[in-house]
C-alpha cells in the first residue's frame, strides 16, 4: 500500500523555510515578502477548497510507486487541477488569479523535489498556467496636463486629496512603481548645473535610474520634502487609502466617461458590468496606483521618445512582453489622433 503525506503541513513548511531564508532564489537572494504573501493566499485557498469539496490533499513519493500506482497518482493530480481551478472560477476568480495560484503550486512541487529530495513525479507539468491580457487604463496627455496645471481644480480638493493628486502626478512623470515612490528621501534628489535629477535603485528590479525632472515635479518635491534626509518625502499612506482617494480625485476632475472592461475565464472573454445605478464602469473608478507607471511610459511613447530610452527609464528589458503592450497601446492612441487629422483633411 502506498504511503501518503498531507499536503497542507508540507505547504506550511514551504512557506516557513521561505520566510526564514532557508529557501532562497537561484541567485542566492531572499524571496520577497510579496511573494510569500502570495504563498499564504494560495495556502488558504487550498485549505478552503479541501474543506468545501471534501477533496483530500495528499501526496506520495513517485519513485516508490508501481507502474499502476504511478498512473493512479497521475489521474489524482489531473483531477485535483480540474476541481481546484473549477472551484476558483465558481468563486468569481479570473484567469490571472487562477493562473497565479497554479504557478505557486508548481513552485511548491519543485521545492519538494529540489529542496526536500521528495520525488513528486513532476505531476505539476500537468498544470496549465492561464494568463489574460487585462485592459490598460492610462491618462491621456490632456488629462495629465489638467491635473498638473489646473489651479481652479486644485482649489476644490481637500488637503488629503491634493496630496494624493500631487504624488500621482509625480508618479505619472517619473514612471516609478508605487513602492519606489514612497521610499524616496531627499538623498534621491540631486541638483546639477541648475537641473534637478532623481536617482534611485528600483526595489523590485534592482536597476538604477537617473531621471531629469520637470519644473512641476520639482515643485511637488519641494512642497513635501522633509527636514530629515532619512524620512520618506511623501510620508506614509496605505495602498487602499491612496487608491480610494485617487478615485475621488478623478471624479472631481470629471474623468467620468464610461469605459468597457472585460476579463477572461478559461480563455473566454466576458464584459464586466459594475453594479451601480448607471450599470457602467467609469474611468475614474479604474484609477489606481498602477496607472502612474503605465501613464508615464505611454506618455513618453506617445510624445515621441524612442523606445530604447523609455525602456532605460522604466527598467524594462528588451524582450519584456509587458512593455510591448504599452507600445501597442501608444500606437493605438496615435492612430486614433492621426485619423482625426485625416478626417478633417478628407472633408472639403
């Protein structure tokens, strides 16, 4: 009779060894807290799935199985993949979230095999990781200019809203990630020959950036700069509160046009409708911290900056698929504007 092991205790050990640094990346670096949080979310999903469906989560060492038992084990993990993904889809999850869960489970299998010498049979290769292309929402150059320069609009904002608006504009200019923006101190700002530059090393990619700042970004910095060089320039604000306030800023700015949002489940696209009186998704409702970096990249591309320079500023590699999405979006925007010009020329 084949000997089985409970998956949940092994998964908890996987998380613990990652947290303590016993398990590291291939380059010897510690695994980031964000990744560990994702492991914990997957663990909770597995526990809930097992409880709700009465599906026993167990694993056995494949090198100790007979040919018949090995085939049975393969069927078990095929069934697990089908039942677990089906469970997540029924809860309303989409392809990216389901795929992220499966990706972590594959990492867990590899941990058992490579770190614990527990031969899993590589059944994780049966698990397909689905991905979906989520709609990109960015400010147009006109919308960004409005947030930068319209003083009458600024006068309508509460102090907390003005702070978020300023930080958002700064992020839309520099292309920094949310995490990097809130780590900036006075030491990251440098003046040379009358010009101001932002210098930093990305928390996520470890790449160095040296970005020249426009006057309005310098004014934002000087408004919030700290007397203590060790204290972050923009202070602290939770991601939840930042995004919540930013949506209010967008609403006050009049960025309320309806937008169409679609997501994918098992490769099938469906439109998302917000349950409001208007049954529409508004542009301001889609404004978030992610929009800062996306807006900066697409604005640079739209206004004619060469791709290789934008990549250097944003820290994207040459083969980055995510960067290519920005290029396609920017091209679409330019095509639309050119069509307007053509239309005016065609009508005599």
